[in-house]
């Protein structure tokens, strides 16, 4: 199995390296593990869904 770093995943998924590190530390990326101070992420992994809250439009009815 091949692995990529958090930096490589950030470029692939078009998000920040810090966001990738947070996803790894929250166990949101299956198979990712820490190797020293770096994260090893399976190369075939797709970007996890963003589960952070989204801003709600004030004009939008709920």
C-alpha cells in the first residue's frame, strides 16, 4: 500500500495542510497513522465529507 503525507493530501484535495492534520487526528481518514511527526495517509483515500457547520442564509426559511 502506498501512502502520502498531509502536505500531498492537502494539494490533492485542495485544502490546507492543517485541515488534513485535524482530519487525521479526529480519525476521519481511515488508515491514516502518525509516523514520527508526520501523517501517513493511504494514497487512494478520497477527501472526507466536511461536517463543519455551514452558514445559514437569513432570508432562507427553515
